């Protein structure tokens, strides 16, 4: 069995900030991420423009900055699948935690959970069969397969749906935005950018009925004002909301939605979007990561006395 002082699960802004702060305080953590790359959901972002001290930039460029940030402190990210260490659960083991993985288990004094959120799935006929083929829940996954997106249907009316639409339009795509409600649920900046776009067409009051694979892409069947319509497109991105990606991981240490990074378990911290349970802000995630790192190192130091 492997032994570590601190394990950080997730390499988004919160996890990266926590990792660097741990090193600055004298403890090299083990940083594990599902994809083995920094950024998390930040990779989807159309524009990061409210982070202090940097010029507005897209999420993928911001992720490059995070990689450079980690490199300066000689921190590497272990990729779960490639390195055979898919994190299955975290549970208490005396004054330590046992991080169970498919490769080997790790006995650890403090755990920082920075796993972000997972998407709420589109539940209509045809959706399950198309997932990761012509239906995506994050725009970065679409870009990895289709850098030239063509005509994409985006389903949703919140922050993520508008942000994804702008990212697709910026990559030369044409977007039809299907909104269930009669208004957007997003900040004014995103709404204004979508309204100013010449390649994003919003439709309100839409109920998606089904998806069907076609030779050229996807056929989306939806109803609007009691009229049923079928729309052909190259692919679909569903942005229907998100939820904290902690329940399966922490089934032995169940937690409710957290108002702070601290849990009822000493040495177990939840940060960033994983704590909030929604798509948050990079600045908030970084602050959570810094606070959790300082608390985790304090736990480690007390254990050495």
C-alpha cells in the first residue's frame, strides 16, 4: 500500500491552486485527475474575463497558464485511466483516509476533493445511443473530435449553454440554441454576446422530444407552441445544469452541500465546483484551493508531532 501526506483529486483551478500551495508550505501532494490535464471545466470557457491580473482569454489558453503554474513547482498530474489509478472511493481509516483506486490503494492523512461537477443528462429517446458520438455534455469533448463543428444544436438556456454556443460560434460553427423557458438564465454579458452573434439562432419555449442518428449527423425532434419540428444538424451539445461529482467518490464519507471547504471529517476538504454543486467561478475555486491546502498541511503537521 502506498502512503501519502496529501492527495488532491481533480486538477481544475481549485486543485491546481491547492497543489501549488501545498508545495509552498513544504508538502508535495499527489495530484490525480481523470483526464490528466489541468483546467477541468475551464477548458470549455468561451472567455475568462473576470479573473484578476490577466487579460481576457479563452478557457483553453487559461489551462495552458495552469500547466505552466504547476511546472514551476515540479508538480505532475497523474491521469487516472492511463496510470491505472481510477479513484473509486475515499473513506476513513483511523486518523487517515484510504483512497481506493483500480491500481493501488493510498493511505493518506488529508484529502482535497476538487472533482468539480458532472452534467445532468438529457433524457429523451435516442440520447443514450448518441452520447460521445454525436451528443456531448462539454464542448471541449466535441472539439477534440470535431475541430470544425459545422451546425450544432445546443440545448439549454443557462450560463453553460450560452458560453458553449459562443465557443462554437468562435470556432466557425453555426448554432441553433434551444431554450426550454422564455428567457435566458445567464449573466448580462453572455446574453449580450449571444444576441450580437450572427451565427447563433435562439429558439425559446422548446421541448426536445427525441434525437436520431442520421448519415450526416443528428435529427432533433422538438415541439414549440404545440407545433412539432425536426431539425437536422451535425451534432448536439446538452447543457441542462450540473451537480457535484462527489456522491460516488465519497459514499463512505457522505457529505451534504457544503457552505465551506470543511466537512464533518477531519482532513477531508471539498473545494470549488464540487463544493458548490454548480458551475462556479475560477476565482472562487482558487480561493477554496488555497484555504484547503493550508488546512490540509496543518493536519499533516499536527500528525507529525
